């Protein structure tokens, strides 16, 4: 492994110490991606194939064109991504229902105010009703959103009126979350939909069911059950592991289990038990989006992002890696066997050969979590030599959309007015969401850090989620001091509000918070009528997962320009490439483009922001225009004043005082 693989010094250090551990970086080096699949030119939808549409072959055995094949492959990826997010949302609805009925152990409704807000969105009466009664109805209505046969996903009415009309006129208003995913699977079966544009239209519909349905419900229900995030401090990277404590890593996505493990890790009886095994305590850390869930609400430190998962085991210091669903590499099992780590699977949906399966059941949630933590403690005496790198960074996280509103006016006057005014004045050039994964084909964290640094320097206020957020955090980008790297205008705004220029808004399902933020910005006034008027972009710097494609499609359908710093996965079809870019732009105002050249991608993002500013009639962004106020200038002025004041007295007078 070399510096070509990662810019994370902690990952490089651990890789050097555990030479014998085969990692994702090694496998990526020895396994070239299939060039046919990479461009969506392989069709394996029926047993007459698989057909490889390369060279002079432009049609499959059934006659399917390259455009049809590319659109089908893309659509199935969106369906898988939407299904993953939305199934997560469904499980939270079942969890809320069980909590409301008093059938669970250890949970309670932590944000009653949010329960009432969500009940309002879902049309559920709250007056004179108890919290469990409201929660039961909220959970019931949430569940209906997945499988209803008539009507639409309820949350579409949270979009701007103009956006709702666009969806209705185009016929992409999602009916029910599951239905749109099923329809993609049907339409892409052999011999059904053979019009690329029509297939791609269904992608928008299914993705909207994810963004404005499954994911948005997942975010809201998590907030109700576990609390709506507000800013808190923590640390990040492999250096958060501890040499003298039992280290438990939670990895995956669903907060139901990890919330209970947070509680179990502070259980006095378990802490005492850990001491009997020679450990000073129990140290909990996270990987991937589970890390983001417990970071946002409890300040539990992330040990790393997607590409750090095997290296965490390579430290030799992890007693248990507890996984649920999504983004968990099968190779963890081999890595765990090479060390003393217990890999514990917990979801009936996701078992891994070689792992210990300790199934999680929310009806006995706390007992399950305690059993898992106890197993980790029992494993502590088996620990051998450790290589924990002394590398960690401070961070601030916890910027829910509610808090972003609150920080712009307090409890009673919260709004998006100051943000909109700053964009209008040109202090903030525009807004960006930098989201998504790591990918072993890209130097780990390099695109994430490069893109965010450039955006900030150019006065673009940036929100981050998922592994991009963890990537940013590892290099100090989530510290308020990072505002020193920002352009003068953005820095003034950050100082005035007291925020870092990069705001961590949560896990991947919490990209739904970005939809809410953009809608609130559009509704606040001054930046057009709808999301596609706002000078904003969405960027996925190191795309890996199908979920990222679903996120991209729902952001596009909501009116955002989305750029992936990656090779075009539908590059085999110029027609499909055009349809998801200019084609979608003409239909919904947003577009999706792939550009593996990071410099060119940054330029496209800034050009788009400037074009939107121009269309709104806003002043052209000028880099040196602001910066005539701010803390640094005030400090300089005070220093000057003190020096001059000293000059008014003699030294003897001053020392006599
Ligand atoms: O859902 S960012 S690698 S962990 S897919 Fe996976 Fe990508 Fe990370 Fe979270 Ni999102």
C-alpha cells in the first residue's frame, strides 16, 4: 500500500504495521474493473445472454439497443439504492410502532416536539392526544407510505408548490416507496420498457420515493426516537481507539442497535465487568453511517469511513466489530480471523460467513446490546500486539436542518433569511452538498478534501453527509478554525453565526435534510421560486454505492445539478448520457453528470453557481469584495489600540499600577 491509495496518515500507518493483512486497496490493485460493465454495455436480464454490446455489436440477442441496456442497468442500480435506504426507513417505522405500543426494551420517544411536527406533515391530529397515541398513528401512516396502492407519498407536499406541479405534469410524483421500486424491476425485465427515456423517468419516480419518502421518513423517525441532532464536539480517525479499553466498533447504517450499544457501553455493571478483564473501560467508535448516526446524537467518535473498515481491525485493538446492513465488506470476516476481533452480524437480512451472528431484536434491545458488549469484553484478554496510530482530529457535528434554522435567529425567529441574504449580497457565492462514499479506485479521501477546500476558498457554504463527512472531518474541515481557509465573505458569515464553513448534516439517509434545507431556502424568498433557481450544486467525490445513484436521481428531480467525480457508468450510451444530463434538465431543472477530472468538476460546479446567480439577477461574485469586517480585523484593531494606549503612559506609571 502506498500514498497513492490514501491521503489518510492513520490508514497508511496501520497498513504499514500489518503487512500481512490483505485489504481492499490490495484487491483493487490486482483486480481491474470490467471495462464492459463499467460502461453499462453488458445485459444479463435474460438467459439468451449475457450480451456484451462492444465493438460492432450494437444490439443484444433480443434486439435491445445500447441505450436500453444502459438505461436498464442504471435503473436497477437506482432501485437497489432506493430499496436500501427505504427498507431502513421502514424498519424505523416498525421500531416507532413497537415503542409506542410499549413493546420494546430501552427505547423512548426523545423528541416529542418533532413527533408533533411530523404528525402535522402526515395529517395526524395531536390535540388532546397522548404521545404514544400520536406515535402509533405516525408510525402507521409512515408504514402506509411504503405499500399504499392509491394516492401519493405524503411528504411530496413538503416540496415547493412549483416542484409538486413539475412532478405531477411529468408523471413522476411517487405513489408509494415500494411500488416505484417494484415498477423499475418490472419495467427492466426482458421485453417490457424498451425506451431509454421512459425507463429513466421511472428512475426519477423511484428515487423521489426514496428521497421524499423512505429516506426522509428514516431521518424524521430517527430524530423522534433518538433525538434531533444539535452541534456537539467529538474526535475522528483510528486514533480514537484506546489501548487500555475494550474497543467496540459499530458499523453499518441503522441507529436502532447502535443507540442501545451506546447505552450498554456506559452500563455500570458492564464497566465493572470490563475491569475484571483488565480493561480500564469500554470505548465505542463507529465506521460508515452508523458512525454518523451516533456521532450526530451522542458525539461517539467515528474511527473512519468506508475504506478504513479493514484497517480498524488491523490495529489489533478492536474486540468487536458489530455490523448491521450496507457497506460492510465481506473481507472483514477474513481480517477478523487474522486478529482477535469478533465480527458480529446482527441483522437477519445480513449474515457473513465466518462471523458470529447475534441477532438484534428491538423487543429485547437492551439485553441484545448488553450481550454484544459482554462478548467484546470477554474477548479483551485475547488481544495481541496493537498498532493504534496516534492520529485523530477534533470536529463539530450535529447540524440538523432544524438547528441550521435555529442558529439563524434563535427559538422564535429561526429562519433562512440571513443565509439567503448572504447569498444575495455575494458574501456566500453559493451552496454545495458534498456527499457519498470512498472508492478504492480513487486515492482515499483525496477528492473529498480537494473539492471541499476549493469550494470553501470560493465562498461556497458546504454541507456534508456520509463518508464524505467523515473524510472531511479527518483533516480538520469540521473545526470552526477551518474558516481561516474560507473566502473572506464566507468567513464573515461563519464568524457572525459562529459555525464552521463545512456543516455535517448526518448519514446518507440524512441527505433528505438537504432536500429540506434547499426547500426552505427556496421558500424563504429572494433566491427564486424553486430549488432549481438556487445557486447550489450536489457533488459526490468518491462514488461507490448504488445508494449514491438514488440520491443523485432524487436531488436532480428536486432541481439540483449533481456532479460525480467518477467515470460515467452509462458511458457506453451517449444517448443515455445526454438524457440524464440535458434531458433531465429540460424536464425537472436538475441534471446529472460524471467527470473524473477533479479540476474540471470544480470549475463546472462554480460555473453553475455563477450562472444561477446571473439568472437571478444577483451581483457577480467577487473574491475580494468582502472581508472588511470580522474577528481578525477586530483583533488587529484592539492590538493597535493597546499599543497606542501604552504609548500614552510612561513605563514606570504602568508598572506602578
Ligand atoms: O450510506 S457514504 S460508503 S456508508 S453508501 Fe456507504 Fe457510501 Fe459510506 Fe453510508 Ni452512504
